[in-house]
C-alpha cells in the first residue's frame, strides 16, 4: 500500500483514497464546467433561484408586510387609536382632522366626546352633511339633529 504525505507532513492518504477523492472532484468539476445535461443545469439554477428568492423575501418580510398594515396617524396617536376603536376609515380620519382644524379645536379627539361641537358647527359643513351624519351616528349612536342649534 502506498501513502502520500501532505507538504506539511500532517496527514496521510492511501493511493485508493486519493483516487476516490479525485474522482469526486472530477465529477463535480465536470458538472460545474457545463458537461452536465441541460436539464440538470436547469434544475440546479431553478433551485438556486428559489433559495435566493426565499432569502430575499425573508430579509425584506417586515417591509413587505408593513405596506398591508393600516398606517398609524403619526401626528396624533390618540386620534388614530380612537378611529381604530370605532372602525373608522382613513377618509373618516382625514375628515375629522379637517373638521377639527376648521373649527379651531385644541385637539381633534374632542370630537369623540363633545356632541355639542358637532351640532354647533354642522351648518358650516353642509357639503359634507351625509358624512357628518354617518360619523355622528357611529360615535354617539343617535342621529345628528341640527335643529338644536
């Protein structure tokens, strides 16, 4: 039996082990150098692509799912939470923001606790009468009666 010693002398391989190892590297080298069939290469690259796509989706999962979550109203988290609790839409939130700005409320959340404000300022928003009635009914459980003013 013949032994081959490495340059540093740290390991020994028999000739049969060396032949077997070189046979594996020869097959791997042939495959990677294009000697495999087209179907094998296609399968290899499809698997490689699937792993790459999986890795990219995994790496950006937070960003991908964030676009499907409702966005938080950054200026006023309280108003956002109140709208979410009452199941109001983003359009409703925008309207409440506009309404509170036009009537100079200190805080838009006051619209959730002060029905008198709605009654007092409703005539100024005749063009939005249907939306105001809908929101008032959601918030207070009754119809907006402008005749109280």
